């Protein structure tokens, strides 16, 4: 059966990886993103270069959409509040009003925040505290919380909220950019555990959700949990170890708290339903550091 699918955030690396998976003769695909280059899209994919609070997006939501996928990370530069907080709230209201059958939201495990009292693996019901240590994370938390209200606001909608760990692979996300730094900063005396996830493992989970009847909030992480220093060593990076006071001047904004304390989601709930981890840590690092995809990633595509 054909489906009317909308993908908002299609210009992000997650969105670009999803487009070929969503584009098939059985689906009608519309991409919503003011950044999207139409030359990157197949001819039969509709592009709406609008922000989420535009009348065009409102009309689209009311036009009989079957599935709406919203990428709640990697927002347009300088539009974090408009895209993640205000824009997501607009979508939540539209999903409820238009009774869209399926809504998938890609958030991030970073919304839990990085604190010394975090458990080694954080369950989905752990409070979202990231805004306490970083104003940059506030719109991410607000967007995630807004989507959570759909579970009682729109019980007729199958809502799936995904919180992936740090994303590696051919990604333009925060952690992939950090790893590409020839001398990534580390905080003196700190070496938190990390569990990066390959971009394509995330997109495979999204497409699996489309064909399943699953609903709820799910953490995702990689198969390996290791110290950050070990990951940098595997990537051939020599970290620049600095006192905490100098971190703000040298690091990708918003990441420094996660270089102090662990923030890994417990994916026990999802892994019992779907064994989604297919890429090794070596593959993740290779795909993150090289302009071309690794051989294994090319085979995947």
C-alpha cells in the first residue's frame, strides 16, 4: 500500500541518508527543509523549502499525510530554537489536529545531560536534564518533551521517539565533527565512557519502525562501550588535554559536559525487538574520517 511520507530535516546527514531508503515506487515523499538542495533529490520527490511554522507546512500536514518523520537534531545553523523548540511544537499540534497516523521523531540521548550521578546506562524514563548544564541543549530538550506529550494528546497516532547515542559514520553531527578534529580536546582528569552509533544503523531503525507496529520512546547505542581516550586512539587522534576553564574556547559548542561525564542510553528495550547494530566501531571511525564512504558502507547503500 502506498504511503504519503513527509521528512522534515532532510538536509541533515540523517535526512540525506534516509531519503534513498524512503524513496520507492510505493511511497510519495515530501522533504521539508529550507537548506535542501533540490539537485540532491530524485525528480519525483517534492521539496518544500520552508520553516516548520509556515502556512505551507500547515497545509501539508492537513493534506492526508500517513507518516511524518522529523529530524530533531542537526537543525539549520542559527535556527536551533525555531526548528527544535518552536517548530517541533507546531508539528506536535498539527499531528494531533490532523490525526496523522504515524509520527517518528529523531532526538538524541544527549537530552539526558552528562552528570556525575548518571547511571552507566540511562533508561528512557530518566529525567531530561541537559538544559541544566548547557543553554545550547535547551531547545533539544524542549523539542523532545513536546513530542512526549503526543502519547496522551494523540493516542490515535503511533508515536516513536528515538534517542540515539553519539552518531558516527558519514555524519555532520556534533560528535563526528569532534572526531575529525586533528587534536580533539579532552578535559584534564576526565575520560568518560562512550558508545557511538553508526548513522546507517539509526536510519535502518527508522525504516524498520515504518513496517512495524512499535510505539514508544527508545534509546539507541553502539555495540561497544569504551573510554573516550580509547576511541580517539583508534581514530589516530592525539587529544589536546586542557583544564576545564579553557574548554569553551576550543571545543564544538555544547559538547564539553559530555567530555566530563557519561551519557549513554540503555537500549535494552529496543534490542529485544530488533538487533539493529550492524556496523563495527572500526567502520564508524572510517566512515567519519574519510570523505568517501568505506567499502562496507558503500555495500550498505
